[in-house]
C-alpha cells in the first residue's frame, strides 16, 4: 500500500493501544515510524542483479518474525528523539506496544494487496495476498487519514479506533467484491465448458468496482475485466490474450546460462504467472498479473533475454506506457459505459 495509508494506520494504531497516562504524541510517532519501517527494504540494491528489488521487497522485513525487531528499534529511536527534544515520553519500553501495532498494520495492509507478502518467513517463503485492495485507493485512505489526524490533535482514542474500523470495513468490502467477481467468472467459464488451469482476480486502481481477471487455458492467458456493482449485477469484458511461457518455449536461453537463471528466479516471484513474447530475436518473459490497464496483456515488468542468455543480453524491462485515450477507456470501464461489456450470472 502507499506510504500515506501506512502512516495513517500507524498513527491510529499507536493511539489506540497506548497506555493510559503515557504520551499520546510519542505513541503516535512510534506507530507512524514503525508502520513505515518495513518498506526500508526498497534500499536493498545490487547493480549486477536485475531482480534484487523483486526478491527482497516484502521479504523478511514484512514477516511476523521481524515485527519484534521493528517494534524495539522504533520504540528506542522515538524515545531518544523525544528526550533529545526535551520531552519526556516515559520509558522506551512503553512505546513497544504502539510500535508493534504500527508494524502489524503494515503487514496486514500489504497483505490486502496483490503483490504478495512473506508473512511467515523464515518458516515459509510463500507469498500471501488477499487481493482485496489496490495499492492506491483514495476511498480507503482519505477517511482514515482525516480520522487519524483528528485523533492526534484532539487526543481521541475513539476517533483513532473509528479510522481503523473504517479501513477494516473497506477491506472486508473488497474481499466480498473480489469473491463475487471470481464466482461470476467461474460460473461463466463453466457454462462455456472452459476449465482454466489458473485463475486470479486482482483489484484495479482506487476502486472496488472493476476487477482484473486472468486465466490460463490451453497455453494462452486470457485477460478480462469484471465490473461488480455492490448488491447489483456483474458484467464481463474480454481483453487481450498472450501466450504462456514454458521451459520448452521457442528461444529460451541455454540451460545454466545467466538468462536461464534470471528467468527461473523471476518465475519464483511470479509464482508461474509467466507470459511469453518475442522481439528482435529475444524473448520477453513477463508477469501477466500486472499491467497498466485492466484489459491489457502487456506485463508491467518482464525479463528480456537474448538467445545466448549472457548477462549482457539479460535485463528487466518496465512497461508503464499509456496510449492516448487510455484514461478515458479506464473511465468507461468504471462507469460501465464500455459497449463491450456483457452481463454474466
């Protein structure tokens, strides 16, 4: 989730769990900083490794096991800062609970999105995601942010609790909408006699109405959009298709080459949701789950690999390109104005 949402959740959580009589400002700051701390993994970089950001983002820093580390570090830092400023927040141990609550909100909030979070590291390398909220959602964030700021200014635990309740209720609504979207698509596919090898339903930016759907059938990825009206009907719109990558795909680099190693590493991150394309004698192995438009099969990120699979021929490619009119097309998807929509059960 975005940093503003994490900050607001951390402030609200820190205020809610602070001990009676302790410094509200210190608890709020501890919750805020602890809620931002897990994303320090963005500073992990390695020049000769194109996938280091994918490998380490939402890794050990986002695990329950590391929560205690963030809580202790943040509590100590905040207590030191307040003492340095001539203020007395009480013993630093009194800030551990607000900091732990702030970190916990980060882990659970990120788990609501689609990227995948290693909550159970080091016991499991599995990435968990509930796919119920987009990375940026103003409807989730703005009410929470207003309530968190008011709670801090008015020293109100109740307003902070209302902020957390709002965000939780919105996330639950996302889970319900995601379930309805998936159920509708599966029913439609069953009626068509299609049994997908894989199927996923992902949220789209700043709404719970339009959902990106991807399924694999007979070696081809189909991208679609489902529009789910709360307490209303469902509409489906078929988008683009793209071939699925396999170890036997034409143009794959030689085994044990740098390119083969990078593709294998990339496949761990994508959990097998790999698309396949060819360009200028090279192959593009992409993550079909994410694209700039809900209907697009152009992956947001891909591994570009030349025929020999050398390090010089292997690179990570980002595709954030939008064509003229794409924002208007996205608006039509949200409002239901796109004529390609058709109703599904």
